[in-house]
C-alpha cells in the first residue's frame, strides 16, 4: 500500500508536465476519449507535438496517479477523468494553505 507521500509524489509528478495537464483539461471538457481522439485534440488545440507512443506514456503516468480511469468499449480503450485525487489533495494536503472566508 502506498504511503500518503508516495501518493502525493505521483500526483504532483503527473501534474508537473504541461502535456499531462492539457490531457486532464481535455478530459474535463469531453470525457471518455480514445488515445487517438485525445492525441488529435492535444495536437490540434494546444500545438503539442510528439509521437503517439510518447503520448501513451503520459496517459500511463496519469493513470498511475489515479487521475484517469480506463474503460474498454469493445476494442477501444476509453480514458475518463477521475477528479477524486484532486479533491483529496484539496481537502487534505492543501487544506492548511487555503484562505478561510471570514
């Protein structure tokens, strides 16, 4: 079982790359996309160019951090955004840094 520090490390590492942040943003706009759909949207909308193999590695990093979940529809692997790790980050580690409204 991963420690809280290991979980935080994976999450921050995943969000520490611009391509992965763009993937999270794109899944936030339209959930349940295939590798090809995501890759095309990232290249077209954000001008980020790389091989699909390199792009796939970004998806694996996000999946290991718990930010995306995978679902198979027939032979198509769909990627879905899971915001639970971000909510836990906000209510956990980031909580002491949030301004209280008074």
